[in-house]
C-alpha cells in the first residue's frame, strides 16, 4: 500500500482498518521492533503488533524493565541506570551506584507492584539533545548513548510514567497496569557494553507476563530446567568439567568422551551420505589468512579473535574453518565435472567470548564444529541446499528435537553487492519452500559474507537452542579468486556453501544432556547395561555375560557387597538404560531378569533374546525403545 512519507506505523494500521489502528501496540519495520509513532521515511515491510502478536510480550517486558528502574530509584535515589532491554526470558537492567544483593529484590518487587497497580500511562516525549545531556549530567552511561547511538539526532525520546522518566526509543505498552505478573529473578555482574575493560555493573534479571498463570507456568519450566541443567547432570554423571586454568574450554571425561565419539561416528556417516571428504586444518595460522575474506576485520572489531604478534608477524587461533577449506580448494584444479567439491572437518576453533557469558558447554571459548564447505556451480545450489536440509531433518528427528528454520538476511555489515545477496537469499528461500519447510525471516541477522538458514532446536521443555546452520556464500570465492574450468573452457566462480549439522559438539552435547535429562538413548549412553549379581557367588556368571554375550556393548558389573535393592537404586540414579539382575535361579536357567530405568521388569528372559533386542535398539538408534516382552 502507499502512504505519505512520514506516516507512522499507527497511521498505516488505521489505513488498513480502524479496529487494527486502535489495537496497535507497536510495529515490526524491516525486522526491527519499533514504537507505533515511528515515522516511515522510505519503502519498508511492516508487521502491525497487537496484544495477540508474538512480539507483544517483548513490548510488555520492556515496560516491566522501566517499572523496575522506577521502583529501584524510588528506594535508592542514588542508583544510576545504564540499559534495560527485554530478553527471551524476561528483561534485565544494568545499574550502578547502589550495592544490591538477592535480599533486596523482595522490597523492589513490592514497590514494582505498587507502580503496576497505579496503572500509570506511558507517554513518549521528545526532548532536545541539550536537555537530555543536562538531565544525565551525572550519568556517563546515558551520556555515551547520547553521544553514539543518538549522535545525529536533534531530538531524542523519553518515556514518562508518573513522575519518573527514562531515555528510551521504545516501544512500550500503554500503561503499567497492563503488566499482569512480574518477578525479579536474580542478580549478576556485567560490564558496560560487554567489554571487560569497562566498568563493572550490577545486572538485575526479571520476567513479566500478561497473567499470574503464565508466570506460574514459567516458574514450573524453570524448576524443570534446573533439574535438567547440563552442568549439574554433567557433574553427577562425571561427563565433563570446565577447569579454572582453561576458562571456556571443556575437559571431556571418559564417559563424556564416549558420548562425543558416538556423535562423531554418526556425523561421519551423514557426511559420507552427503559426499564430503574429510580434511584437517591447523588451529594456529597467520592472521593474514583471514584478511582477504573479511573475517579478520569482523572478528577483530568484535574482539572475538585470539591474536598476537610474534617476530613482527601477527598470528591467531582460527575463529572459523572456512578460510582454511577455501585454501585447500585453491590449491587444486577443478573443472565443472568435478563439482561439487566438499570438505568436512571436526575443526576446533576459538572465540574470545566475555567471561560473564560463559556457561558450561552451551557458551564456550574453545569449540569443535562438525563443519563442512561445499564448492558448487550455480546450477547445483538448490540440490545442494535441499540435500543438506533433508539430512538435517533426519538428524534432529533422531534426537526427538523439533527444528525451527530461520532465514537470516543481509545486515549492515554485509560485504558484496546487493545483487549477489539477492541471488543468494532467493536460492535459500527456494530450497526451504521446495521442501515445504516453514521458516521465519530474520531481517539483517546474516553473517557478513552471505545469507543463511539458522537452525534452532526445540527441546523437551519447549526451549529453543541455536545449533546448526546452512549458509550460501558468493563473496569468499570472489575475494579469494576461486575458480573452476567451465564447459566452455573459461574460468568460472564457484559458490561456497557453509554448513554445520550439529553446530558444535560442545553445545549440542549440552542441549542433548538437558533435552534427555541425562536419560540418554541406549545407543549413545556411556554405560548401556549394568549387571547386578544377587551375591558374590553369581559374579562368575555376571562376568561370562559381560565378556561373552554382551561383549559388543558397554557393560559394567556392580560387584560391591550391597543388597539388590541398593544396587538397583544406584543404577537408576546413574541413569543406566538396562539392569540385568542375576541370581542362582537365572544362572541355573541361563537367563536374566531385565529391568530398565523406567522401572519396567521382565523375568526369565533368554540371554540371546535380550542381546537381539539390545542390538536392534542400538543399531536403529531408537530414542524411546519398546521394553522387551
């Protein structure tokens, strides 16, 4: 539709219909969530946000952050505010000038309840930059925002509620009373702008919902999530640790390494199905390697790359594998008949994540990707992308994870022409639609070198995790002058596909631990069977079972002088998929009594029948096996 330049999001909604206009809360303009009074100055894509929109909760939580800040400054007038955005789980506000601990949250929360009950209207007010600087004369954080993010603005927006106000672009709900339920969750430390060289601030986390019932459901999800915390389960099952001498890099213990090896072997088979040849590239490289591709500037600017000078040469730990794979391609000579050329690598890379953002296996500095790069002709794009997506669907279905697809498009840091980006984005969109896959468009979220399909996995608790990726890249082949000989004997430029099926083994294992709560499918469980002799007299039979009949599986014998009941309880606590109880009767009959971790039982089971059942379960990689009859 056409509207006058300068029309607001709300104006557009009213043009569509008066009902929609009156229901408008905010707008998504070219992927950005903006206030409904935002003027539109150029052609754009608009989504009108109402109370029924997914984005409404984000707007509500933004207002809840303001309610927190107002309550805080009522109780602690000396508190200085930094930033307070909404998040997927709620909101946070970074503050300084006040010493807070967990015991202070109850009083602040009570003050917030009064502000919500007052149902104060939120009013957007435009003020001059000079007035804004005067208001924040003693607040260096707001001043820096004015000097950077609002440097070119003659006027800046404040949101006023009752007698309190905050520098903010919005959007917000109409009044504080729209917040149905709110809770402050915890306190942590943070650095201004996420930079460890800056001042340390206090970060207060909270959440907000439209109703108390929604908040209670959130609390229940958190309780379940705490029980499934991969750090807790990892310690209980002795799977991994993150040593103090190597923050952000994991030690995999023997049982954790067993799981990792099973994943690696499985992905090896998927890479073979996709036609990838395995390579290995060094973790240490001259920084010069990443300059032509643009990675050097991108990662150095964000402070994510480990780099240092030695003998007048700059070196770095690789933050990605693609430049090395492109270099291997560059060393060869290929014709159109040779393409696709595909390289895969379980490549360890390093990212200089902020220490406050590190979290077990989910956010690390050292990670190993199941990485792959394919060099293809343009006419091979759709087949390559669809083939990869089909394998990805198969992988995530195996782990009972729902895949959510996100098409991430050109951002402000993009390199290359708009034409190249349009072609690449169209190719990814066509591949998704040819497979009938639903997807969301994430405007401006792509990597600097090309659009991508981001893969989020939804786990057993409904949480979403960013794991794998498929990216289409016309830029790196151009920048590195990669080529192949075409059917016309002329040089042509290949297209590069970046893809990771699991993402990184570290993050995927963290997600998998929490998804299954440590109750791993038998094929990947570090201990698949535990034999429980009724007495020491049955140890010989237990050893024959373990070594002769069950030799192809991971089997342990519980040989401690415990009661059978205690042995069963320990195996259950250790999350062992199967327990075989063997006493005099079983030994005499040459059978076993079978019990699984879900407390199903079967007596007098033929040993060969159990072995066949277990072999089928492992070979088929079943997630929820049928118990043996």
